[in-house]
C-alpha cells in the first residue's frame, strides 16, 4: 500500500517524477471514459498534462482499504470550472500492486460531479 500512498501524495503535489516512481513499467490504467493507457511514461504523461492543466486542483482521500495486493481508494477531486465555480467529482480508484510493490493496474470509477 506504500506505493499507493506515495502515488496519491505525488498526484496532490503535482510531483510527476515521484508519481512515475510508484508505477510498474507496464502499468495499465483503465479510465471512466474508456480512456485507457499502458506503460509508465504514457500514463504519467497523461496525468501530468491533464491534472497539471486543471485550475484549483485539490485531491481529498476519504478512505483507503486493501489487502496488500489490491487497494481501494475513495477520493474526491475538486477543480475550478470555466466559470470559476468549484466542481467536485467523487471517485473510487482500484489499484493492483505487483510483486515488487509497484502499481501495476489502476481502474478509475466516477460516482458524480457536483458544484460546491
């Protein structure tokens, strides 16, 4: 679970090098809009360009549960929309960990977005 905690810290801080270090070279990411990525560099670059472009990005973790091989994180991401209003999206993210402890799979499930 240590890699997931470091991943979340790095995402919150926009520390893309630290985030890359948590990912297995052949990581697979399955997004909520069938926006899938394979490979550490491809996935990390996607996050860097997507999250890095969001105004007012805030990541809040509500709950982390796991057995050491699979980790479920309930979280919310909040950003400023085009009108400057805060928009919160609640999510569940499932992480699979490889034998070396790195993240080998990420699956993102969205619950809802709402203005605060």
